């Protein structure tokens, strides 16, 4: 089967909104009134893509771009100045090259040369292990490189306490412009974090993302549900990028979606 030749899957899950924000971890499918979990949208996008494949096809490239053209809409040069493109990148492993791949794919998919802001969510650590500056440094260096090459305008962090944010700020060449705080873990912004952010002009944002946007098991279920010929256990999720396209003058979300990247396990 030609499925066996696949080494990589990239999905673009895109939704549009009229003055309406979408719930975290949800996107709108082809039916813009239908909201579903990310796992369901991955399965739906894969199923729709494979259903459109010619039955006579017996060969595919190793990298498969599963994009449904009708569900995507690139930003035109005329409207670019009116829009802000914000991204949060969820990594599943500490591979700094994934950051550049994700940013390049987002720019290409959305028709832009630069992302206005990128927030990095480092890969989950083993139980009992705490995030340190050593964990963050390789990832941040890659983000800094993308800022220097003008692929990103501003970079931010997620779930750093005051101590770690201060360590990163003092070490980094390109300073973090924002830090997301999960209010599920603290109902009120810690005063020391608030004071530090105010002193150094770091924007504090709130979020309610789970530690894992989608689990490895959930991703494999989505793959298995889309095609029985794709051996789900062979596929490994590398990263998930969530983007929001915001109308600057009105502060509303015009469109929102996900780009999901996975590789075949034996190719890692």
C-alpha cells in the first residue's frame, strides 16, 4: 500500500469567526456552526483528505500535506497591515529544529512573511521534574534566530514563575515580550511576577490550555479513525501550532486554527 511510504503528515485546521472567539482546544470544521475537539478535527481533516485521493494512486511523497483548500484562506497583502497573526507553539519534544519548521509552515500556510508574535510552550517534563533555564535555552535561541531573520516580530513564554522568567530575561538577547499564566494553577497573578513584569514591560496573559493539548494516544486514535491502513502506532506527534488572526482596529478574531505535524516513528 502507498500508505507505507508516508513518513510525515502535516495538517492545517482552519476556522473563521465573526466577532466570536472559539473555546480553547476547539476549532470550527467545514460547518462553521459545528465546534469539535482538536482530536475530532484531526480525524475529520485526514478522513476528508484521504477520501479525495484518486483511487488509482499508488505512490505518495514521504511528506504529506493534508490541507483542505476550501477550509483555508491566506492573508492577502492588502489586508496584512490590518491584521495581527499570533501563534502558540506546543512542542512534544525538545527538538529546536521543530520551531523553525513550525514557523515556516505557518507563514507559508497563512500567506505571510512574518508572524507578529510566537509564544512557546515547552514539551512536558517527566513527573516531578521542574522546568529550568537549561531546558529553555536551546528553544529560546532558535526563537531569537527567527526574530533576527525577521520571521517573528515578538516572542513570549508560557507558565514561567517570577524566578525562571527573571533568569530567562537576564540571559536572553531577545527579551520575552509576554508570559502566559494558567489561572487553573493560580487564581490570582502572583504579586512578585506582576511586579517584575511591570518593571520590565512584559505583558502577562492568561490561558486555560491543558498540559497536553492532545495526548499521544488521542492523536493515534484520530489517525486510526481516519484510515485503517495508516498504522496509528507508527505515528508520533511532533508539534501543534495554534494561530489566531486578529483584526487590530476591532480586537476581534477573524480566523483561528491549528497546524499539526507528525512523523512516522521509524523515521525519528
